[in-house]
């Protein structure tokens, strides 16, 4: 990026994932500067602020009153994203909002309109698009002939809620379809371009007793031009599995473990040593570079430079798609989610 002052950021929500954002901010001081951290728990805000000499605050309004805060990074629980992003935009601040951008498509669309109206950047934390395998795939795709089918399988293991609010999400609000599906669907949107699916079919199930929502889902999507996609996501797979296959007229591209890009079996992109430590295990992949690149791209967007962040419009399209997926899953498989767990 050309010489520009780093973007002054207030981190809103100093919980579990904030550690990844703070470590990334520490690694890219030329792009961003943490000016304040916010959490209703003062100790959490203080701990997050300490290494940056930032202000530790307990409310978003206090952060929005600081002139140095050009942007907010919202990493609070999902139900707060919509209202906090709206407050930030209304106060003239750019926003990078952890996924999901909002709980409903209508709310997400309203945020995208507000950002456009104020000329502000609204980006969503679709973190895993920010890497060399995805960038190279997007660059090379036009050489490989028409894309016909995409298959994404992203399966991890969470032994119960990772934050208390996971346990209280209702089946209607959605668990994995709200928390995890955005990453896989963002990839599908990236490769399918501006088209939204013509048809959506989803099945979902709950295997674990520690929450009320679905923890496993299978989604099929029909796109204009006879193209198709399938997405399988799971919180129940102890041997972590992360594959993306793309069937083009001239062959098959794959992204394995989020990092290795292959074309007809030949490796085109491989991460540096030490990134894929043990990709079959939870925590066995180094993820810091995704978060660092995400902050660099967001800073570029705020400075009006070329960037790879999802736009507010694309993030809203994604939440509108999730609305359709949730509705399909409720219609098709509510009986696999709602009954008391007996297994
Ligand atoms: N990009 C990724 O890969 C990724 C990974 C994990 C989580 N996330 C997302 O990050 C967000 C946070 O998840 P988490 O696991 O860190 O949750 P968490 O519960 O650990 O952290 C949320 C924090 O927000 C604080 N908070 C509550 N109310 C607040 C308010 N009004 N203002 C400011 N802060 C408030 C809580 O005290 C807590 O410290 C979620 O939206 C989740 O979907 C993204």
C-alpha cells in the first residue's frame, strides 16, 4: 500500500476471536492502529487494549465519540452486529463486521444501503477468502473454460458451545447455518460471480446436546447457466476435513485445507512451511495470515485503494441467501433438529 497513515480502529467485543484480530493488528502496524477496545466486561477490554496502549472502554458510544476512531471492527456476539454496525455507520465510521454481517437479509441489506448512502466501507469478516490459493484460483479460472459444478466440504469438531451465546441460539436463528456457513458460501459466491442461485435446497440436523440449533447441514444450489454447487458443513467431524472442488470444462481445481491449490492434480499454490502443522486436528493450521491480510484489505478499502474485501452488497446477498437456506432447512428437516436429543 502507498504511504498512508494506518486506519484508527476501535475493536468492539474483546472475546475469543478478538485475539486473532489483535495479533493481526500487531503484525500490520502500517495498515491499522488499535485506538480503543470495547467490552461490557472492563477486564476484557483492558486486556485487549494493553499491548497497544489503547483506551479500554465499556460502550460503543464512547468509542464513536473519539475522533481518532475512523473505523470499527465488530467482533461481538452475532445478535449485536446489525445494531452496532448501524450505529457506527450513522456516526460516519467505516465498519468491518465479523460474520455474519447481520442476522437477517433485510437487516444486512439496510446496512449495505446505509454504507452506500454515507460513502463508507462496510465489509464482512469472510476471513478465509484472503489467501494465495483463493487469489490464484480467481485469477486462473478464466483459462479453464466454463465452470459447471462446485463442491465445498468444511467439517470441524466443536465439543459444545465455544461461547455461551452459542447454547441459547434457537433453531430458527440457526447455529452452524449462521456461524459457519458464511465462510463456505462466500467462497461459492466468489466463484459464481454476481449471480444468485435460482433454487436452494437444504437439509440440516443436530447431533450434539449442548445447543438447540443445527450442527450439520447439506446445501445444494442451482445457478443460472446450468451451474450447480453443494456445501456440506459440520461441527461434528473429529478428523477436520476442508476441501473445495471446482469442475471446469477443462479439468478439476481443488483447494485442500484452505491453502493448497491444485489443477488436475498438479500443485499450483502451497503455503509456507509451518502453516499446515496438522490439518486433520482442530488448531492444527496456522490462521494468523488470513486475519492479517483481511486487515490489510480493509485498510486499503478505507483508503480508497483496490482491495479484495467483500462489499456491503455482497455481504448482504450472502445473508439473504442464508435466509433462503434456513427456510429450506426448516421446511425439510425441522424434525432432525428440534426434538430433544436422545442419541
Ligand atoms: N472469522 C472467523 O473465523 C470467526 C471465528 C470465530 C468467531 N467469529 C465471529 O466473531 C464474533 C465473536 O465471536 P467470539 O467467539 O469471539 O464470541 P465471544 O463471546 O467470545 O466474544 C464476544 C465478546 O463481545 C462482548 N460483548 C457482549 N456485548 C457487547 C457489547 N454490547 N459491546 C461490545 N462487546 C460486547 C462479550 O463480553 C465478549 O467478550 C461472532 O460474531 C462470531 O461469529 C468469527
